[in-house]
C-alpha cells in the first residue's frame, strides 16, 4: 500500500486489503475512523463471550455484533464489508490452540458463526496526536507493544483471562493529559489502567512484549498502559472452544464509524 494510504477512505482501504494488496498492521490508517478488534465464535459460545465482554468493558468494549449467525456483512459499521476478507490478517484457534494465521477466512466460514467487533485503542490515538502528544508506535512505524498482566478479568461461562494491556511511553505531564483525553472514549478502552512501574501489574520485561513490537522509551518518560482488545484472545486460549477466529494483533477492521461518535462529551 502506498505511503499516503491513510488519506483514502475506509471502504477503499478495505478493498485493497480484500485483494491481498496489503497484509500489514493498520496503526495510523484512516484517521478519523474507528478500527475494531475481531472475535468470531460458533453460536453455542456466543452468550458466554457476550457476558465476558460485558463484565470487562475496559478490555472488551463491544461496538457491534452480527445480526444473526452466519452473516458476513456488518452494515452497522460500514458499507460493503465482508468480514471474511476485510482484515489484513486473521488468527485461527482450534481447541484453544493457534493453528494458523491467514489473510482471509473463507475456508473456515460456517453458518453457525457469530461475529463480535470490539473497540480498539487505535481510535483514541488520533485524539492524543491532535492534543500534541506523541504516539511512539506511530512515530516509529511499529505495531503497538502489548503485554499479558497479572490482573485478572471477571470470568463468565467458559471464558477467563488476565488483562492484556497496550503501552505508550510518555512524559508524566502528557500521561496526565492522556488520562483526561481517553476518559472521553469508554467504547475504545477509555482511560489508562496503569502508568509507571511495569512490575506492579506483572510485566517482567518492558522490552519483550507478548504481542506487537517493542518501542523506544526515552529518559524522563514513563510507560502508560491501556486495557487491550487482545485480552479476548487469551480468554479464548483458556476456554478452548472448538473453533474461534480473531484478528491478528494490530491488524484491524477499519470501519466507517467516525471516531467522534465514540467520544462521551
């Protein structure tokens, strides 16, 4: 995809992705529009997952779900969407084991599958940048670093997990401003859940994220941590449903929903 890809419409970007002309992460793409994490499950597990998400809204803020099992479009979040092809990369889990990453899921599609879209931290990054706060993963053209913490989520049905967080390093004054800004976006993870010592939430090595890429932390900066939409992937591994499909971390669905609609004024 060309360097100015972020300037084209979400629908145009989805078409490029659908044609397998871009398979990388979507951080910084389509400024002004919501990006979404993905969870697709057989209908027999859908209610348990819905309860898990409702019990853990910071990690799993659901912004949309399929109208019924088996449908592949999502008109509530964008036109001409095909959920089987319009993310750059997907993960396939069977019985809790990651078996494959693919660029479309047509071969795995079934009539009993239910789709959930979960708010993504990429949405509030735009508000941070607009306030003059650097977002290091965008500056360094990397996927945001993500870590599994020792902070337990509330369990529901078969689903249980520790919270996954994304991290952005900031000067202390910027961290305080980020808390104020992100508190306006509860549907895309809201305010940070921690800043400062990573060990306080069970992170042993800030330079070795479980997901995404490590970023530079400069002198005088502190790591700031947000609840992350990769948390459901840990819950899926723990629950071990016979099939589950998710986005690959950082490889989101770009919707037609303006980020401004996610703000609570």
